[in-house]
């Protein structure tokens, strides 16, 4: 059967697919397959255009595929050059508004791949001097999609986009870590009471407390960088199910080389393309690490809210920057809105991880049809965690101050310092002193002296702030 010619008017062009003819706006770079997807998937209101990293990844893949097929003598130079030029423009930010399919879609990402094929084909046609829709000169599926399937293009694009998102998040985490580290240094001499189970424990410095938050972020930066290595494995050349049908035997190796050159990402071809086409384990791993980041970041924000609580009826140990009025009814109230919004992002990320786990588990046989929701969830987790780290750094941590006098007073008045005396007066004596101090309100310091448990000089030496916040040699003043 001869190929149907596209009918073009000033307002629309008529394109044909297996379901029949449809009018497509003459100005649109997308085509009939995209049109049907837009009509079918009105789900989130967020389109591929909202994920520029994904668009750029798709363009890089199409460019690499065209060059690989040119190398193999399957695509002529003119078509390859036009496709490559169109992809360069897209990767430079042009035509992103033409990627109009909802991010969550049926079909395992086919609509996303079709959208990309059509936009690239129509722009390449213009570059070649033809009108949009004149597919006899360059076709979305026959030329732009040559040697490919959605089932290798889409997961590879997701991995390239995730690689970018992960490294952007790591950068934001590093900035937040630096802010906590700076506060740790600023508060290095601020003595305070540590707490376990919200009860007074033993003294520490506020610098030690903030240094912990910096270290937790550093650990998670390392875990994210490790997880990113898993998504370097791609399945380009797998085509439909991993057998490589319709692709040249040398295509997989060549497209990988071109893709690495174009993106600068050291991608590798999976050793078993059938396994790689159906396995979503790398996305599960990355999501799990994002959940870890979210959990620990949320815990840190819980601490910031608690430490700044009050100011008169709470801990009031630190002051968070006042960012906005906190109440429509209570004058003067200021709330910890920045830690609160970060908490909420963390809750979302934890939920996204559940979604990704179910979607990865839901795959059947040689393909996982649910990669669109995997990407949608992963995309939101990466983007929102990055934004959360940035706002926590800039709008909160940098401006935190310490209530130094109050913190020192709580240490001096605390029963918890009796723990430091255990090696010198014994656990039984220390317990007796603690109970009496709690019952009578007397100070631990005075009770120890009154009971003759230690000499004043020895007691003063033991209770120095620098002695209370790190290990010290044990030199008992007398036997107990």
C-alpha cells in the first residue's frame, strides 16, 4: 500500500495513524500520536515540558541513535544531520513547549517517545527545507526512531534525567551541609545539655549538635553518589524486549559511545539487555536512598523546631530567623515555617518511595509498563528535596542564633551533670545526689560538697565545660 500523503492547510494538517485521520494544528511540531495521548491522559496537569531534564535526555538519545545509524550506513548523512541539528536545538532549550503529553500515561512511555519523535522529525524537516508533516522526506518512526523502541529509549532517558537530578540534589545537600558546619564552628564554645528521650542527659556543645547535622548530610551525599552509579547501565539496543530485533548487531555499542560523548555521562551497556529491559531495581535503589535522605532531613527539622520552641514556654535554646507572621489571631506569633515545609517534603518523598516500590513490583514478564509513574515520583522527590535543602539553608540555617546564657544556665542547674561524677563518687552516691537534687531543688554541685564526696578543687576541675563534652582520663579523687 502506498504511503498516505499528509494534507496541509494554513490552519491544520491531516495526519493518519492506525485509528484513522485527525486534524493537527499546522503550527504544532507534535503530531497525531501526541494528540491522542493528550486526549487520553489528562491526569496530573504536568507535562513532559515540566521535566526539561527528560526532554534533553530524549534529544540526546535520538541524536546518538541517528549518528550510530549513520555510522552503520542505515541513515543517510542529510537526514542524520537534520535530526542532530534539531536535537541540538532542543537540548539548548528550544521547542520544550511542544512536549505536551502528561507525565503519567499508559503505554510504558510510548506516548513520550512518540512526542519526541514527532517534534524532532518536524523540526528536522524544516531544517531540510520541507514543511511540517511531509514525512515522506523524514519520518518520525522510520528515521528518528530507527533501531529503537520505547522500551529502550524511555528507561534510558529516565536514567539520564535521574543522573542530572541526583547531582543537582547532591549539590544542594552540600550547600546545606556547609551551612550546618559553619554553625557548628560558630557554636563550638556554647555549652548546653544533651537529651535522651527528651529528658536531661549529659552536657555537650551546641557546636557538636550542629556538627552532627552536617555529618548526616555528608553521609547521605556519599550514599546518593553510590546509587547514581547504578543508573549508568542502559539498555539501548534492546529494542522491544531485549533481543535487539530491528537493530544492527553493532548498533548498541555505537549508540552507547555517541550517547556518552553527547551527554558527558559515562553510560555503559547492560550485559543482558533482556534483563535490563524489565528490571527497575536501579530506580528502587535510588528512591530508597532518597527516602533515607528525607527521613534524616526531617529528623533534623524536628530538632530545629523543638530547640527553638517557645520562646517563653519551650526550649528556647536557639532562634530561627523570623520569616513571616505566624497567626491570623495571635499577634506577634512566629512559626518555624521553613523546617515545617521541609518536613512536608520529606513526607512526600517517603510516599513516593512506596509508589515506586509498587510500580517496580508491578512489572510483568519482559517489560515494566509503569515506568511513567516511577519517573513522575522520582522526578518530584529529586526536585522537591533539592528545593527543600536550598530553602532550609538560605532561609533558616544561615540565620540561626544561640541563646548562650540560657544554655549555660540549664547546664549549671541540671541534675544531668551528676553523670560526669560517676567515676569519682560511684553510681550509688551519684544516684542519691540526683534524687535529692530533684526533690529539694538543691544544686548537684553543692550537695556533693556538703556530703564530702569530693574536694572543691577536684569538683571544679571535673565540671569544666571542656571536661564535660569529650572523653577525659579518669583520676578519682578518692575511693568510693
